C-alpha cells in the first residue's frame, strides 16, 4: 500500500512539472512569434514609406 501511494505521488509531481514546463515554453514561443511578426510589419512599413 505504501508503494502505491509513493508511486502515485511521484506521478502527480512529474505531471505537474510537465504541465508547468509546457506552459512556460508555450508563453515563450508565443512571445517570440509576436516579436517576429511586429519586426516584419515594421520592416514592411519602412520599405513602403521608402518607396513613396
């Protein structure tokens, strides 16, 4: 019985670590995507202003 409780606790801890890691990684990927998009938009706008 003690082994089952210990294994269950370890599984819960591992699941929490995986979920937290996925959340942090997802936020970083989203932030990088937004920054790249904004940089691309600014470059496009400056190129269009230079053409005028």
